[in-house]
C-alpha cells in the first residue's frame, strides 16, 4: 500500500526544522549539479522541509491556533437548479473573525477523508488540510501514488493509470465491507479518483474533484489541459518539458516543468514557504497515466455522488476549462474558491477546509434517482 501521511506532534517540528535550516545550502548545491542524492537522503530532505513548513504554519497562527483568515470560511448556498455555466456576482465584503462550521460527527456518513495528490505532488502537499480536518474530528489520510512523494518507484516505469493508482486501490480494497470514505482528488489525481469510482464504487461515499481532471468516459486526463498545453499530438512532438527515461529514440515517459513554469502555473497565489517545500518535494510526472483513455460506466462510476471545487485564479486549469468540465460532465454540486490558485491547499487552506467540511455533511438522498436533475452551487468569498 502507498505511503500515508499524518501531521507530526509539534515538538518534533522544531528539531526537524532546525536540521532543515542547517542543510539547505548543501541540498541546493546537490540540486544544481552535485552528486545525486540517494533515496534515503531524498526522503530525509523531504521530511525536513515538510517539518519546517508545518512548524512555520503553526507559528504563524495556523489551524491549530484556531485563527481563521478573514472571511475565508464565509460561504452562501446558491439556489438549487443553478448550472455551472451561470456566472454569479461577487459576494459581500469579508467578515472578520468568522467561525469555522460546526459539524455533528454522529451525522456523517463517514469520517474518513482520503486525499489524492495531483501530478508531481505527494501526500506532503496536504499537510495544512490534514491539520484542519483532524481538528474538526475527521480522519484524513493522504496517500502517495506510485512514483510520488516518498514512493521510490521510478516514474519512467509507470506504464498505466492502474500502475499509478495502485496504492489508492490497495487502500480501498483493505477497507472493511461496510466502510466507506470520501475521496478528494487534486488536478490529475482526479483521474485516479475516477478510476477508483469505476473499480471500487461501494467503498466510496462521495468523490470530490479539486480543480481536477473529472473526465468523461473515453477521455484522457491530458485532454482537460489541451487548451493550455496544446493538443496531445503537438505537445508530444514539440514540448521541451518531456522526459525520455528510456532514451530519445523511445516515446517520452514523463513530464517535468522548470521552476518558473511551475510557479506561474501552479503557485501564483501560494505563500513562498510552500513554494519552497514544493521545490524540494515535487517529482517528474509519469506521462502514461495522463495519456490513457478512461473507461467509465453508469453502473459503477455513475453511482457515486461527485462534487467539483473550482479555483477562480487558476493558471494551470483555467476557470473556463473548469466550467467546461462541469458543463460536460455535471457533478452533484459545485463549489468555488475566489482568489485560489491551482493549489488551494496552499493558497486558500481555510476556504478549502470549509468546503470539505460542508461536503462531508451532505447526506445521501432517500432515493438515488438516475440522472442529475439539478446542480447545487456554492461560492466561497475571497479573503
């Protein structure tokens, strides 16, 4: 099974952070052309950077101190029947000292929230979200997909979406027969969530697509980004970001953006400390899983309730592209984070937490009727 992640006790943060600060220069030299780090050294560097980021988050008044960003948790329910293509005006000005939503744990269908990272990321990216959800009494689990985070599988060897998603499927298969989870997938992690919906629908209470590849049957995850990155055929012929792990005479095996490209696409609203964490933690993106067409059926994939979270300052998956996704493959509910970039777990953690708590509390209808008669929309204001 893949590597899970949970927050460390605060006392451990300080020691690990101090070690991380003392080694930052040496790590930078290695990244610029020094001897290649061993897997054990890479894992140590990642853990040190993550500990430092969590430590800074707590010292800055993060979720464990119960400080709420001004207006970050304020939302309003829009009229049922709204469609995703219908634009809404700005919400009122931020409300200072808004309280986090109160939830009744006994009323939840499940307290287990499984967090699935996007391309190049790992379980490490969810550290703020895990902290918030645990504080609310939920049981979040973040997994490393194959070749991600501290899973040392060579990304060049990942040939299928099934290979890439194996840690998630293994986790779901090991759940007890009556146990269900809420799945949350970010970016291309949405493909792994869709794959899980098709293969383990009875283990999933709800699926949440966080600015993610919520593809239709027969569609490739890459197709979602085609407007930003050009068509797949042109991209595979011309892109300078492709990785040829099996040699230049063989098809490309991966994708790796440079630091400036990553900053512009993913982190245009993200705090600098989280960009620093990503810089030492992101790994090449296996290409095969995002180029594979998914086979999704109404009898399996179609039986699980889906929710989509849009981020409205997203440079990687534009708001228009997100609107197209929910228009062509309507979910059961749509939520919007204003001012959020492609990584709201970094840029808008309070807003994301508020939405996840709201989705967790949605009860299954008494009778699940076929089709999507209406779509609910919620907007979260810009803080």
